[in-house]
């Protein structure tokens, strides 16, 4: 069979499923994307959009290296995605300023050790050297300039439109119960509503819900579980935003170009409870107000929750589900870095599935 004879179903249309569909489609593979509800409305919408592990030394080095690969892919693929969709995703090199209470979080010392070891670029100084509006100007601070951000709700919109333009079929409101091997090399994806979809390959990319599909398909669960995260959104004048993403050790602040400021985030084991909590509201407001004086209660406009696909130390599962089950693949468990990891993981998976194909993007179509 040539790649042209293959049909892949991707189950789950968060950023991981959307990028998997994109990486396959630009290799000339026929792709159908299925989602339980509306694409990209779960964790991929709720996340902050930082493209870089924060802080990097607390993660498996694989995570940081894979995000570096993703940064190159984002730059290359977004040109095509934005042109096809007409949506600007605001991918930008914001830099990450690490600076917390010197007695509580030795962030700067930890960062200094890490940059020396990895030879990553950095600028070491005090808060006063980076932003004169920060309180506690004499606190040590370190800037990691190669941390990027993306406006993830816009990215989701852009990816949906770009995939339709490329000819991917997107089926919404179709929760999948299980995947079964049929006769020959075919797999059948069964929806809760009773529909069945046939494919030569299936990729399970259902974020925090991935284990439910594995179990219902008679496969061993991986241990992916929902880790709730809450965020606050402030609306400021663009001139009142911080110059960089800031991490204090207690939380982080992400400035958006139009004056929005995101403050995150909690990590909670509460199952799938979507209700924002008072406790998180107070905790995140404290981070905001002690770090950035412009973030006052009057400027607070929204609070939300999302369910990260929590999995071990943050290294996702990307590849065959089981060597004895040909055609059934997984791309899930990206935990706190799904936006940072999605392009490189999608590219790795597409290469593993179709080793003799390569991406074909025509920049000046
Ligand atoms: C508060 C918060 C802050 C974050 N900040 C960042 C950040 O700054 N940078 C970063 O890189 N990451 C961040 N993350 C993590 C990031 O959002 C996730 O790692 C990423 O979105 C996971 O993508 P996903 O596609 O695997 O999952 P999701 O986006 O959750 O998508 C899963 C999809 O599968 C669908 N689905 C579920 N069950 C079924 C089924 N049975 N059948 C069909 N479809 C199904 C869902 O409807 C959904 O659309 C943050 C997350 C949160 C919650």
C-alpha cells in the first residue's frame, strides 16, 4: 500500500490531535479527525500558551529538547497555517524572566546552574535591569530569552480552518467509545452514538480522556489522569503589560499584545470538576498583585479551568500503543507542555507511521 491508500483517523481534536492531523496531511495522507465535542475547547484552549518548560530544569531533558524542535516547527508550519486560515496566532519570543522571593525560591541560582550546564542563552541581573515597574527592584532575576508564547485559542481556530483548507474531514460532537481490530488490516472506531468509522491507522489523542478509550478497547491504561489547572485573566492597557513572561516560583504572568494578562496556574487532583474555585481565585490574585501592581481586582475579567493530561514527569506517550496491535497509535500525556510539544511530537509520530513520506508545504501556493 502506498501512503495514498492509507486512511488515518485521529481521535481527539485538541492541539495534539490537530497537529497530528496536520503533520499527516502535509505528507499526503488521508485524515479524518473526530472529536467528542468542539475541537480545541478543552485543555488546549485553557492553557497559557508558553512554548518552553517553566522552569526547564525541573523536567526530563527530553521535554526541553523536544520543545526546542517544536519552536523551529512552529516557525515553519505557522506561516502555512496562518496563510491558509487567515488567523494570526501571535507566536512571539517573549522571553521568560525568573525572579521570586530570594528567601523562598532560589529560582535564579537554579537557573544559573542550568544555563551553564546546557549553554542556553541567558541574562543575569536584578529586577531593575529588566523592568523598572516591577516591585522589589533589588531582587535577583534571570532572563531566558528563548522562551516563546502563542495565543492558543487563536491557534486552535487557525488549525481548524487550515485543516479544512487542506482537505481534512473534521467530525465534531462524536464521542468515541472504543477502537477494535476488524478483518484484514482495518480498524473500526466506534462512537457512543452508534456510528462506526473504518481506517487503516488510528491515533488516540484524547488528552486527559485517553485512558478511558484504551480501557474500553481492552488495552492497558497508561496512567494518564486529569490535572486541573485554573487561570485568571486581567485586562490592562497594552503599555501597562510586563515586558516578558514572569515566573516567581508561586505562579506566572503572560502578557498578550492586546493588553490581556494571564495569571496561572494551579495543579489539582479533583477529577473533571469544571467549576472555578474561590481558593484558586485568591491564590492567583495574590500572585498577580504582588508581582505586577497594574493587575488590580478592578482589572480582573475572567477565571477558568482546564484538564491537563497528567502523565508521569511530563514526557508523553508517542508511538504504537502495543507492538502486537499494528495500526493503533497514541499521541497523549503532554501534561503541562502540550502547546510546546505538539508540533515535534506530531512530526515524530507521522515519521514513525509513514517512514518513507516527508512533509510537503508549498510556501507560495
Ligand atoms: C491552566 C493550564 C495552563 C497551561 N499552560 C500551558 C502552557 O503555558 N504551555 C503549554 O505548552 N501547555 C500548557 N498547558 C497544557 C496544555 O494545555 C496541554 O498539555 C495540551 O492542551 C494537551 O493537548 P491535548 O490535545 O492532548 O488535550 P486537549 O486539548 O484536552 O484535547 C483533547 C480532545 O480530545 C477530545 N476527546 C476526549 N474524549 C474523547 C472521546 N471519547 N472521543 C473523541 N474525542 C474525545 C476532547 O473533546 C478534546 O477536544 C496548560 C494547561 C492548563 C489546564
